[in-house]
C-alpha cells in the first residue's frame, strides 16, 4: 500500500496579485524519488519555494500536507522542524560565521537527531568523508570563497546531517563539473538508502538523472502541472522536448484537458492556448527568491553565533 508523505492539492500562488501557480496537485510517496521538470519559467522553483514557505509568495488557494501535518500556515522554520528541507540553486555566502558553528546550530534545532558531543563529532566526520570533504572546511566561513561545487557539497552535508523527511533539491546539478556531480549523486543516493529519504528533484535537464533511480516524473509548463508518468517520461522528453505538451489553458486548473498515452505512461495537457506571462513573472521574482535564500541563511547564522556564545 502506497504511503503519501507529501500531498499538495489545488495550490494557487503568486506575487503582488499576479498568479504564477495554477491549481497544482502533487503527491509524493514516502521513500520515493520524484523529478519535477519543465522549461525555464515554468514555475518549478516557485513551487518548491511555496512548499518550503517563502513569504515572497502569496498562497491564494490549496493546501500543503506533510506526513499528516498541514503546513499551509506554518513559517519556514516550523516547516523545517516538521521535516522539510530545500537546497538552493545558488547558496549565499555568510561572512563571519564558521561552517562548524552553523552546522552545530542547525542540528541543535532538530532535537530528534540527538547529535551532541561525541555523537555529533562522529556523525559529521562520517558524512564529510562520504562527501570527500576535509576537516579544514569546518573552519571556513559559510560558503565564503567556495566554488560552486563546494557550496553544493555543503548543501549535501546539511541534508545528510538533518535527515529530513522530504528533501526538495532545486537545480542541484547546476554548474557542477563531473567530479562534483558524482559526489552530489552519491550524497543523494546515501540520503535515500541510509535515511529512507524522499526526494523532489527540480531540474530542466537530465544529466543528474543518469545517476539516480526515479520513481515518478512530473512536468510543469507556465505554472500548470501538465504531465505525470514513470521514469520513461524522461526519455520521452529527451526525444521530443517540452514542446509536445503545448500551452496550458489559462482558464482551467492544472491537469485539465488531459489524455493518456499508454506507450509512455504520460498524462499530457493537449491545450493550445497561451498564458504568456510566466517567464516575465519568473524573472520578476528571481531577486526576491535570492533574498529569501539570504534571509534563511542569515537566520541560521544568527542562531549559530548565539549557540557559540552560550
């Protein structure tokens, strides 16, 4: 029997009265790896941010339930404590905060982990070894002067330490060379296998998917969820692109006017009308999303400094 961990139903969201997400339905079962794909400006990252609780977005309808708990009215911190984690496309630099302090602070906020003293030191040594990270990382300021690959390693370090119920990984493979991609792929596999982790991986290309076992694939176009299928949908997209899904009907909700294709197990929206405003909206909120990333990091940094003083 399938066990739904995340249930998103009828989700509508936007910025400044401008709609971006339209009636999104999404169910992710415990222990599964789901991939969310779509062209640039489709609303993929926005969906991840809304699930995580980014206050930039106005939630105008629908619900978000994680493991039986309604997250819809909870802030970012409380959603994290409920077991939600999100890695960002471009992790921010936080001068003045050693990585060691930051990691101690965020693990202390998750008391269920019971990572204290020798137990903490042992666990962090194990995880850093998995990620090919030397102890010298711990004395460096959080992400300051880190390469793109090093920043992604720090994100994966947090993932394996916190062991969340659900990890939303937003463009995790962006800008990585082959060596860094291999390290990140190993970390994702370790999270899934050792922590019984559940993953929503957001991407617009398939490079990292070559390293993962995918259970379900979802496709967004212009703020609508237009297709869902098994891993074969990825091959379908590689062959035919996102153009095959057409443009969603702006007057209908997500998953409207769908038809089934038994050859690829795809449910594709065959609408032909256009909305035309998703890409400008995506560009408009990009800076706000970066500010949210910075705000989240700075809040964790403040907690880290406070923990060091105590």
